[in-house]
């Protein structure tokens, strides 16, 4: 079971970690930022609905399920996708990816308030704080990972808003982990995203046009490998481990984003990013060691 859990964490991190590079490539190709998110939501919702029909999964219509789908659609998808996509206009994929490392810290803080069995303890706090100081080091350096034109403070504020939104939604989903099927919840959140992000697109950008073939290919990549797959894995993790351990995905994403940005689109490795990344790695190890000392929760779905 541990192999399956860590495989899900690694695959989700690889998928989410490469979305920054794909997003920056799409922006450079002229794809409007809000339209990019809206189109991803539409394609993902269609694909997931087909999966639900093939599985003959009944779609829940009770109030609790609809409320959970709404919260996930707004706070786990719409706001973070929009804010992170906008942040990629002002900093490198590696820079924004480093700020994703705050997700476990935010999740642990919110879980401490909302989940009685996930209180903060000393070992977890130490690990989370080490990773947090890595992010502080990154921001204090003023490095954006771009050769020119970067606005790291603005990118950080957008990213921090996304982090706070994800932290709340993750803990809310964990509170209701026994009530949802991962595929159904992922479909519901994309349906909400179509309404929220689609409305924002029509107001701010209008109907998208003149997207190139390369732009469409990048959108498909972002939809299938950058959205559907990691969300399914993340919600599966929430039904098998604590919300804090599931959020460890967010620790690995920065490293993937940094390496992918340098290799694929010639982003820069700067001193602030190196120092912050090393501290984040230490925080990952410390947090994971603290989680290993806790008894694992009983799985909700069959192994």
C-alpha cells in the first residue's frame, strides 16, 4: 500500500510540476490566461463525464455532495488555476513552483483548526517551518527565474492566494472523505469551474479565437496530464492518508517545475531558488518522518 501511495504522490507531482512550463509556453504562444483555464475545465468535464458513464456511476444530487462539489470547484480549481496562471506571467515556472511548497504548511494549519485528529505536533511544525523558511529565502532574494521582466512580488501574492484557497479546500474535502468518489468529485469541480471561470473569461477576455495548433496541444496536455490525472490521484490520496501527507505532493512540485523550466524553456537557476529549494527538500524529509510515526488511517475504498 505504501508503494501505491508514494507512486500516486510522485506521479501527481510530476504532472502538476510540468504544468508551469506548459502554461508559460501557452502564454508565450498567445493563449489568453483565463480562456486557457476555462477550456481546460470544459475538456476535463467532458472526459470525466464519459468515465462516469462507462463506470455507470450514479451522480450524487444530495445537498452535501453538491456543496462539496461547489467548494472544490471554487477553491480547489477555479481560484487556484486562475491565480497560478496569472502568476506565470510575472515569474518562472520554478519560482511559482517553489511557492506551491506552502500548500502543506497551509493545509496543516487549516487541518489543525478543522480536523480534530490532525493537530500540529512538534516534529511536523519543525518540518513545515523549515520548508516555509525556504520560501521566505526565495522571496527575500528578489529572484524571479526570468532573465528580464519578472515581478516576483506580484507573482508571489497571486500564488499565495492560490495556496490559501487550496489549503482550505483540501481540508474541507478530507472532512468529507467518506462521502465522495474521487472521479465524481473531480468531475463536479470541473463543472463548477466551467461556470466560474467561463463567466470570468467572457467578462474579461471575450470568446477565445485564433489559438494555434501548438496552443491547443498545450491546452490538451494541461487538461489531461496537468489537471485530470493529478486531481484523481490527489483525491484518492485523501481517502487513504492524512490531508497533510496528501499535500506532500506540493513539496515535490517545486523541484519538478524548476528542473523542467530550466531544461525545456531555458529559465534561470538563481541563488534564491537554489537556497529555497534546498530548505524545502529538508522540510519534505522532516515532515514525512513525522507522518511515518503516526498510525495510518483505515482506507475508505478497497485496496
